[in-house]
């Protein structure tokens, strides 16, 4: 019998993980509003006064990542005085061709 460990984490509203998820979701929403066939694999992380946005985007949409992130923070009651470090590359052709193209496919996980 093999031994393994299982762990999980649950966070509540206002936790940095939830805020980062909201930023990433808002970026996806902005992409899909302009390009319904967008494939996005974009994540966000916050540390102190800096937001890191990174990943891959396969879309024709023009996205102002920093403005979206700052708007999310403002909407939930945080100041807009954040630095944004952006590292979003064009999605590779290999991933884009492998990602499902069904009606509800929006990212690298087919969500």
C-alpha cells in the first residue's frame, strides 16, 4: 500500500487568491467580449503594491490588462496605486491547435 498526502485550501472573499481570480476572470471576460473565440491562459498574482499578470493569449482582442486589474481593485475598495508587471505572450500555435474549439472553450483547460 502506498502512502500519500492530500491537502487543500479554502479561502474566503477578500483573500488575495480570490482577488487574483477576479482579475484573471475579468481579463477573460474582456477578451471574450471582443473575440468570442479567444483562448486565454492568463493568471494574476499580487504582492504588496505590485500586480503580476502573466500567461498566454490567443485572441484578436485588444486588452488593457493594467486598466482591467486596477478597475477590479477599485471596484472592491482598494486604491488604484498599483504597479503592473505584464508578461502575456501570444499563445503558441501548438497549444492553440490543441485547445478545443467547441462553443464554450476559452482557455488551456477548455473552460
